[in-house]
């Protein structure tokens, strides 16, 4: 998925054409994170500037996606189910880094981040896996 000039890029799939299978691993990101990733691809930034969730698609229906959400790739035991409405999703992007990104509205992303940080902290507190 490289251009002929060697630059990396994203293939964009509109929300109405998103076709991800169950058990597909994705990253949940905002449009700003995608712009940062483009800079990383161009060698103008580092990965420590990017924030996104790791997720696995559980199912898809006509209104959205059900996912298992994890804060980090390493801590897979911290998983919370979440439903993403297609109204909150801008697009699906497939990067030349080999990853699939679901780009969602910043407000929804912030809501997920705040709510799930509390959930993951509670899971740690009671020692549940």
C-alpha cells in the first residue's frame, strides 16, 4: 500500500461501506490522531504523540459495531464491551503500518476515554480479570 514515490498513506473507507469481520483487530482513533500518524509515516513525528484504543470487533449490525475495547495492546485482560454507532464513526482507514483504524468523533472518543479509564481503574482496584 505504498505510493510509487514510496510515501505511506491511508486507504479510506466511508462509514456506509465499512465491512469489518468479527474478531477483526482495530484501533479506535480521532481525526487528529490520524493526522499525527500521517506525520509519523512521513518521518516528522514519533509514536509517543499518538493516542488510540485497541479493540476487537465482535459484531456489526445496520446501526453500528459492537467492540471489545482495551487501553493497551499488552493489557488485553482489561476489556470492556462498547457499542459504536455509525453516527459516531467518520470512516475506516487502513494504514500502510498494517493496522486498521476506525476514526470516530472526538467527543465520542473523549467519552470512551473518560468512562473506560474509570472502569479499568475499578477492575484493577477489585483485582478482577
